[in-house]
């Protein structure tokens, strides 16, 4: 079955685990489509930035990656409306899917990790060069517009709220510290404030 580039990119967004694999299985639908690597490239950049910034202790990078992949998904669905979108769908457009993905991912990444702007800009530019010239500008515009909607939707969501964690005696189902294994600070609880976030 012949698949469109947009369909293949949507498939690669849904295969988060695949992005971490060194090689796809022989029968994988993305094996003959190197352009689908765009999703893995952006995922890698955002997670590397998050690990280098705080070792994922604040979960900012996890949040950034989630917003980025939702924006990519919604941008691609504006080109080929085959799946339910996270936010209200945009009108369908004939934009280039690579340009849409590169621009949506860029907007999210650069707002979350502004100190890495040069690296983020370079990855966007690299993928924009791969986009078809006829739909490149409209794809870039679409990607930016979708990303801005997702950023606005998450603004003030309280992801970085702090909450006092009530420690309980050790027992089944009780949060336990294993700082000697994980390297986290004593008394640290991952995402303790996320219970109060939007």
C-alpha cells in the first residue's frame, strides 16, 4: 500500500519508542522513507536539551516533548485530516508536511530552550531545505501557527508548581526514596506539583 508523506510522518509521531531504536525492523513502513527521521531528530534534540539542563528532574523536557509532538500531530492533520486533533482542527491546507513539522517543532523547542537557539534554528533550516519548494512557505506558516496555539493552550498550566509531599512510612504502594540508585537529591519527589497542574 502506497502511503503519503503526511501519513508516514503521522505514523512516526505515534511511534515514540521507534525513535529510540537504532534500526527499524525489515518490515517497518518507515524503512524506505528517510524523511520520517524528522520526528526522531526533533525528539532527540528536545530530550538532549532537557537532560543537559536539569537531568529531567523538573520534567520540563517531558512537557516540552509532549507539546511538541501534539503540535506536529495537529499540523500534519491540517494537511491530511485523518485523525482526531488535540486542539480544534485548523482548515485543511496544501502545505508541505516537512516544513510544517520542522516549523511546529522549532517554535516549541525554541520557546522552551531559548539558550539553544542556534542548534534549534540549524535543525529547522536543515529540514526546511528538504521540503518541497511549492509548499515550503505555507508549511512553515502552518507549523508556526499550530505551535503558537499549543503554547497558548499550555500557558499558565502550573507545570512548575511546587507541592509539599506528605511522606508515609515505608509499605506497599508508598512512594520510596532510592536516591542511591537514581542519583536524585534526598527528599526529592518527581513531579510532586503536577497534581495541581492543568
